[in-house]
C-alpha cells in the first residue's frame, strides 16, 4: 500500500457535546485532509472518543446508568456534531472497542517484559478532572497547576505500574533538536524543551480496578491509566499489531493536532517516549493550537457562555437567510480565518457576523453576483468565448501563496491569498467598467472582462473547497459546473467552462442588516402602510445634525493587516484629518490622491486597526460596484454641503 497522509485529532472526553473550543481542532484537521485530497494526495483522517476516564464512570453512576451505555450515547452525539459540520473523517476510534483494547494490553505486556514498565509504590498529588499526578512543587496554591483547571488535588498513595519516562529525556531533546519542525508552534516547542530539561519523572500508568477501564494483563485488580490507554489510539486505529499493510500505509502520522493544554506533558513527552520504547517512528508534526475565548472570557459551562458550532450556524441562518449548509461553512471559514493557527482566538457574534458581511456578502458574494448579473444583462446568460484571462497572474499568485500557507500549517494565510485574488477581481470589474463597454458596443473587450471575472470565481470556488465544501459546490453549480471534479492543477486551463451547463444566479450570502441584526423580511404582524412610511423618514432637525463637508485627499496608504482599508490624509480647509476608508478593493491609492470627496465631519472619532479615524467619506454602491461621492463642481476643501 502507498503511504497516505495521516492526520489525527485527539480523541475527546465524552463528557459533553463539543463547543467551538474543541470543535476547532476537528474542523481544522478536516480542512487539511480535504486540502490533501484537492492536491491529489491520498489522505486518512482519524478522530474519536476517549471513554475510560474515571470521571466518566462517576458521571454515569450518578445518573444511574451503566458506563458503557452512557458512553455509547455520548459518542454517538459527537458523531452527529461532526456530521452536522460536514467533517469527512475516515475512521472514528473508540477506546472501548476490542480492536483498541487488545493493542493496549499487548503494548503494556511488551513494555513490561522489556523493562520500560515496572511496579512500585506511588505517593503524590492527583487531579481527578485532569486525570494527572503532579509533584508538590508543581502545585499552584495547593491546586492543579493546569491554568485551565486550578481545582483542588488529592494526596494519593497506592501501588502502581510505572512507565520509565525518565529514561527518555535526553533522547527526546536530541530528536527535537534534529527535527526542528516536529513540534509547532515555536513558542510551544520551547515550553516542551524547558519542561524536559527540568527532568522527566516516571509516570504512574495504572489505577485500582473499579470496574471501568482496560484491565492490566496478568493483574486484573488494576486498570490501565486513561492517558496511556488514550494515546495508543493513534496506532491501534492505524492497524498496529492487527493489520500490517494498513499500518505501513499510515504510520508515521503526518500531522497530529491538539489543544495546548494536552500538548506539553502528554503529546510532546509521554507519547513520543512511548513510541521510542516501541521502536516506532515518531509523527512528522505535532501542533498544539491555542484556545478560544468568548468575548474575552474562558469558555465555561458554569458561566453558561459555551457556544456550539451548531448554535453559530443556526443563528447565522436565521439572521441572514443563508442556507443551513452555507451557514455551517461560514462557521468553518470564520474559525480558520479569524486567528493565526497556534495562537489563542476570541469569539464574539459581532466579529462572526462582521466577517460574514465583509468577506462573504461584500467580497465573494459581490464578485459572484455582479458577474453573473453582468452575464445575464450583457450576454443573455451565455458564457463568453474562452480567451487569455486578464487576471491569470493574480490567480497564479494566489495559488502559490495558498499552497505556501497550507504547507506551513497557516490556513488563515491561505485564505488571505484567496481574498487578495477576490478583491483583485472586484477591482478589475470596477476599473474595466463593463457597463461602459456594453454601451460603446465593444463586444470583444466585454467578453474578455466577463471571462476573466468568471475564471477568478471558479478559481476561488476550488480554493475554498477544503474550508467551505457546500459553498464551493453551490458556486460551481451556479457557473454551470455541477458535478465536475475539483482539480487543483486544472484551475488555469484553456477552457475551464467547456461543456458547462446552464448558468443560474442565486445569492448565496444575503447580507445581514445593522450590527448583526437581520432585516426582518417576514414580520409576524404587518404594520399599517402609513406607520411603515412614517418610520422611513427623519426630521429636518435630525438631518441638520450632520455636518457634511468637502474634503480633498492629500495621500492614501494601505493600513497594515487590513485588506480593504486606506488611511487617507484629507484637507478639510481649516485642518487636516486622518480618515479610514474601505476603498482598497475598488480604487488604487494613487487614483484617489487629489480627488474631492464628501465627508461626515462631525462623526465621533473611532480607532480602526490602530488608526484614529476622524470622519467618514461617503460612497454609493449599485450593480456596477462602489464609487465614492464627489461634488460635481470644484469646491474648496471645508465647504459645507447643504
């Protein structure tokens, strides 16, 4: 069997349905797996559930349930969540399965026979929620040192079996030094190195048998420690000791993803040491990503602030009118784009809806809708003849940057590259003014513009497919390319629309009105017409509060880290102001310099991307794009608009 790209998530405790914090790992893993398939690389994606924790058994007994029945139901709920998020895993491992139990017991016996496991007496501080022993020197104010826990610990003394982790410290340091990309990101790798240099202690790997867990072979009064048991899932699912061909085709793992809380102590020390003891290759990459907070606060059931991906998708669908399938895609997109993979991220519905409106409704949706509308109006809905697309350099540049981002495990950078291309497409239409070409009868140029825009949309649909599989299919369907295979190497070709079916436009991303609030298109009670009309008006006194003035742009420059924003220096007559404006997708900076604009001069200043914006320039938008407003006649800077 040929080697497949093997990707794993940690197996999850079956104590609750996933919130965005633990669903994040699985979503990102799925994106990388789909990316491999898009690139023609065979991929195998494993996830699953960890079911032998003592707290799981305690939770089951508190409900009067048999632990196995309890975990059966919860494991099924995880599968349902992954299905709802369109996760395409290839295998789902449960630690209660015989295929896993048999391998765990065989490994335990092998390591016992070769001296890597020994029996002894242990006295130490045990954190039940973390299933972890700690030295007294590691405790913080007498509590668990894990910053995500900080719960009280118990002093436990018992006879246990130990894994001789202390024997592998130097070997681990040497391996990390010789394989600089083994642990990522760099900051977390440094933490691991520091932890190992403090001196690794042997790990207790058994517990007293209370009727739940995998029994120690030959000593069934004990069960195997949940972490020793759980980590083995990565090789038991891969066929270790049960299917040699399968194991050869999968191991070593190419990418193992997990949250930073289980990265240092378990996945970066205990796990590779176990593999060394078994004389197995180590994974190529271990990545410990950051945590998600909610409005700056830790996600906590006790605080009641946990947000599930299903809740995010449902609320977005209700507010925007986007389909449930597309709304699920938006959740995936948001989590992949909003933060750099590896660092912490903060979720709020405001930023979620804001990115939906900005990136999807405004950018991608605008490019798709205006292009298909143009096709309908100017070419009777027929695809233009193929030509040398005028945006092919932008497409090729995006492909290169996209691959560079994905290969560096930086999905946000890959998506940045796609959106640079999308914004180039919107600006291209604005600059080429196809409505003017139609008016002047310049059919060949008009056809080239339409073809170039359509080619860019098709390229975007293919590139976003690992992140937004349903949206990608819907875009290709609207382009008449339903059912076509997604081929990375075929993004640029002589006739990308050969034998395409009917082109049919349908808005995919209805814009949300206001700050995350949808425009109510179907009110429960129809208000009287006169009352509706009254709500549309403002008084002359309200209008008089606006101080509209003429400004002249003296300079325009991009704001670092912002795709759309210019920092404008504007002459307002009596003073010079800085104003931030989202005009970058529509105008070159040089073009704007010297232009007269209309400014709301008495708008409260606001800091945007570290720049204080003192005022707002006015612009309008129609099917032909966005244009800033400028006085018909030349007026001096500072002139009042009446």
